C-alpha cells in the first residue's frame, strides 16, 4: 500500500475543529509515532491532525511552504521535518546539515509567524549541546560552548532554531518553543546502515548477520554512553506539549540519568532482542563520536510527574519485532 503525501487523523470530521495541527515530517520516526498514538486513543474530537511528508511540500522552498500553510490553515504546528542522520551521515555532510536545516526551519517558522499560528513546537536534540560541559546537561546550557565537531552543522542549525523561537516570541509571535529529545528509536526509523542512528543501524546489521550467518560489527569502541527514549514515549510527550506546554523555554525529553547505557550494553540488548547468536566484533577504526551527553529529565518530570517510560529492553524488543515483520516496508 503506498503512503499518501498528506493525511489526517480527525475523529469527528463533521464538527468544526478548534485546533488544526500540522505535523511536518509526518512520515518519519517521530511523526509516525504521533500518528499511531492518536489512532490508539489519544485523539480528541476538536483536533484535526494533518501529517505531511517531503513530497507534499519541500520545506526548503519558501513558496511551497506558503502553499502548504494556505491549504492546511494550521492553528498549531509540530515541526519535526529535518535532514536527520546518525554520526556517520553527519561526519561528511556538515554543510548540508547546516544549510538544509536552516532553510527548512526558517521557512516553517516565518510562515507560521505570518499566518498567525498560535503554537509551534519544534525539535532540537541533546547532540547539539556543547561538547565540553558539566553533567547532567540542562536546558539552559544549550549555547554554553561549541558543539562536538562531528555534527557542528546540524548543531548550529538547531541552535539557531532556539534563537528564532525567542525572537519570534519577542516580536509578537505565538508560543514558538522546542522539545529536546535524547536518542530516539522505534518502528519507522531510518534503518539505513550508513545513514541511520546507532539502534536502527545495529538492528539492520544484526538482521543481515543472522540471515547470512556472519559476525555482527559494532562501530567504534563500544565505550561511549547514550540515553535512549522510545518513539512511542516521545509521541505522548509531544501530544502533551501541544496541549499543555506554554513556555518559550525548551524542555528536554529524556530518560533518567540512571538509564544511560554504553554502546556495548546497548548492542547486547539488541543482540538479545534479535535473537542473534553469532560473534560480535567492535571495529575501532570507526569513530566513537561524542563520548556522552547525559541529560536531565528533572524539568520534564516536574511537568509530568510519574511519567511511565517503556523499559528499554521491551522497547527494543518491540522495535526489532516491527523491523522483522516489516522488512520489506522499512526505510533502509
Ligand atoms: P526521520 O525519521 O529521518 O524523518 C524525517 C522527516 O522529515 C521525514 O518525514 C521527511 O520526509 C521529512 N523531511 C526531510 N527533509 C524534508 C524537506 N526538505 N521537506 C519536507 N520534509 C522533509 O526523522 P526523525 O528521527 O523522526 O526526527 C524528527 C525530528 O526529531 C528532527 O527534527 C530531528 O532532528 C529530531 N530528533 C531526532 C532524534 C532521533 O534520534 N531520531 C533525536 C533528537 C531529535 P520524507 O519521508 O518525505 O523524506
Ligand atoms: P549520536 O548519538 O548522535 O552520536 O549518533 P548515533 O546514533 O549514530 O550513535 C553513534 C554512536 O554509536 C557512536 O559511538 C558509534 O561509534 C556507535 N555505533 C556503533 N555501531 C553503530 C552503527 O551501526 N551505526 C551508528 N550510527 N553508530 C554506531
């Protein structure tokens, strides 16, 4: 079944919606998770959710963005679309990450401003924080020093997004704010081995190693540490923020500091979930990237006390099961 370029989740189309929410990047990891959460019961009758991919509108093109906004007439925007990639895609393409994401973000924010959109929730990332910093990282530290050199293009584009949010607010715009996720994974991720993030890449590599009875190669030393959040948990946070979060200051979306794993430990969990029994090798000729980016979830838990995270091994199992069941459809 082919995926449409624009699609809606609206439980009561006979009513007049109070909110029309445009989700850019609707076909990606986070966009699909939000769609699935709404379909699973999180939708509200007075909300019309409109999801789009890049074929509906190339957001690098200001005119295409204007046309999209005129067609959808959003009151709210969840802005997810971006040129996204793991460490190895960033390493060789800093200029593309900088220019593409600056263009997309500027077009979406300026058009939202011109059209009087009430709230825009964009996406930063914990990987855009300074490389030399005290841990755990908090929201206020975003601009306190240069980012890691591996992804400086992506990082500066995302940091400018935060600056634009603040400037639009001062200049009479709506609530333009951002969520700062840690590493996200889940169904519908980009499972391309060279371009994707670590979890998706390793799941794909484990799938092939199992099928071809070869060893599984993990890149780098396995020593760097990461916090991971399941896309289904992220979807709940985005939907909550859309409805309740009224602050221009960004908010981190991460698991607790005690839920940080080394790449080696994460690879072990993936090996278990994929039921891979062959040898695992670490290729230390490949980069380790940032050593850690341990982030605080204190602000999130202040707003959402008792937020129930999916346990990481369970979330990895669900993601591996999805990949095994949807190998033909998955982006890779
Ligand atoms: P993803 O799976 O790679 O999806 C990217 C989405 O952006 C797709 O829907 C894609 O549309 C769209 N897009 C890309 N270029 C576009 C363009 N020129 N015009 C219109 N749409 C375009 O990304 P994701 O992982 O869901 O990431 C969503 C957001 O979360 C991004 O802002 C990312 O920086 C942020 N984030 C992600 C992570 C993570 O670990 N994944 C962590 C922190 C923050 P097509 O399908 O048509 O290509
Ligand atoms: P990051 O968290 O922003 O650095 O991005 P990634 O999700 O790409 O994670 C990179 C870390 O995972 C580095 O320490 C890599 O050496 C390690 N890694 C191990 N195997 C893989 C793999 O197959 N793909 C990717 N992208 N990273 C891997």
